[in-house]
């Protein structure tokens, strides 16, 4: 097939080159953005007097026909088309004639065309992912609102630390995902500028109005420097980074769900709808959804590192290396979209075993810090000495096969005769949770305030 750019070439392209050079079989995913950009460009050319109104109407109608053919699966993609831009223009020229079809490319280059298409794709997917993150936060908040009184151990170093509520624990993830949403929003606003009209790298001599195209496509403005416009892939890197951080948080949550679903923890039961079995062990119920999300985290990290590596040594302006910018982004977007949906639905159907969480709270001496704090407040004991006294009581409890919270007043007095009934109250798991009324703490009062913050955010974050 004759190339649109082969005027200065005397030999036909090698078949090896055609296969190696072509991006059509992955960048065809940009067809909607490419056609929308071409329609806006044609309209602008008409308003600037570069094309007459009749030509603009024919071009836009032809592009609509191409769009319909692709959406209905009637469009035959071929390696000879090289990329989505050539594929669309080639078919448009068949529909409206080669001469008129060729006029569409006036005042633009494939460099700014792909910069526009890819930026628009990333902007659209950013909005979609933000919506999915918001929905996940909503599910976490809903579960948290039902479990403010569900006691569970809080951990550091994966060791029992202090009693907390399940609501408090899940809200920690809600706030992490809230930051992910805010990063997506920030990236969207920063990158909401149109590069079209930058041409190859230096702008165009035609009397164009880039702002018209930007407005037509929903951008807030135009990129200010033509060379930067065709060279920039920060918007794609930001999307990959944002997805990577989403997966950091999702993977940490999934790691805990995996642990909590084990026999050793028994805190949750993942529903059959989101579990799998074993081909040899009939009793098995495996948390494969959580494990897959944890595993896919490495995949999205790899896509980020790959594009960072592609971009790190490129001189200005466009280089063919940048053809490697899309497949990783497409893959990470698909991976994030499916993972966020299935994680959300799995959480909705998970059973939270409150009795097992409470039982676990009676292991590991979770109220030790509260007893030390009691010594400080009741007897003005220096905290370091109070820490030592409490540590001796922990050793006593362990020697008798008890949890610290199960010691009697007599046993407390055997270590320090000053202990009274107030010390027993301090050892209460519920009292320990409720004592932490500081902002951000695990008391019900504090958790309620955290829920208000999340719900206010959800109310404001419906669309952007």
C-alpha cells in the first residue's frame, strides 16, 4: 500500500519495517479521540477560512461514517495503515475523495495529533478511574459505619498492639484512597490543555486558532510551547504513577484481607462468589481475587518504570521511541478498572466475624499502654517507670497463661500495691478504644468525625 509520506522515497518499505514500525494494532484504541480531534480541527480550519464550509461538512460527515464503521466492527485494520491516524485518514479519503481527505491534515502533524489523542485518552480514563476510586471509598465508609463498636487488634510489626475498631481500620484505607482521588483530580486539572496546532514541533504558519479546538474538545486551554507540547508525556506518566499508588493501597488492603481470611486469623469470610477452590483439596477456599490484585501491583509498577525509562534520554522533540508510551498505559488502565470494580464488589459481600476479632483482642496484652497511662495519670508516675511496671505485669500474665486484661486486682497489687479498681477499668478493651478521643483516634467520637469527613468528601466528589 502506498504511504502518505513516501514522496521522497525510491524504494518500498521492507515488510519487516512495516511490522516493526506499525502501531495500528494497539493505538487503534484511540479511535474515538482521534476522530473527535479531527472533527474539531476541521471545524477550526473552516472558521479560520482555511477550508470552506462545504468541505468542512463533508469531512465531518465522513469522519462520522468512519467512527460508525469502527464501532460496528466493520473497519478492517491493516498493518499497512501504520497507525490510527493514517487508518482514519485513509478511510476518510476513500469516502470523500483523496484530495479533500488530504486537506484535513493542513496545519497539523502526526506529532501533535498523537499528543492530542493520547492526552485526551488519559484525561478520559482519569475521570473514569476517579469515579471507581470514589465508589470504593463509599463501600469502605458504609462498612465502617456499621462497625464502630466491632473491636479488633491494631497491629505494628504484625504484632498485637492496641485495641481499635474495624471502622477505624477501614477508614485508614478510605483516607488513603481519598488521596488517590485527589491526585487524579490534580492531574486532570494540570493536564487539561490541548496540544493540537503545535504541528511537528515549531507551530504552523497557517492562521489557526488553537483555542477553538481546545474549547470544542473540552480542554481548559492550550499548551504554551509547541516543542514541549509534542514532546511531553508527563500526563501519561502521572496517570501511571497515580494508578501505581492506587495499587499500593489496594495491595496493602488485599494483603490484610488474605491474612484475615486465613484459619489463623479468621476475621473475615470472603463470599463464595469471589473465592476459588483447589483441584486436589476439597476443603480449600482461596482468596484469589485479593491475591491477583496484590500480584497485578507489580505489573502496573513495571509499566510506570518502562515509560520513565523510555522518556529519560530523549532529546526534544518527538522521537519514535515515544510509540512505546501507549501499551503500558492501556494495560494499566484496564488492570486498574477491573481490579477496582471486583475489589469493591468483593468487599460488599464479605462477612466480618466480630466474635473472632474480639477473641483476638484478648491475646497480646493490648491494654498494656492504657495501664501505663493509668499509672502516669493516677500517681504522677514517670512514663518510663510506668512502662517498666506494666512490663512486669505482662510477664506475670504470660507466666500464668493469661492476657493482661484478665489479671485480678490481687495479681496487679502483687507487682505494685498502689493499684486499685481504676486500674481494672483501665485494662478494659472497650475503655482502651474509647480513651483515644484525640483527633484521628479510634474512639467512637473520633471515628464519627472521620466518617463525616469522608461522607462530605463523597458528596462533593461526584463528578469532575
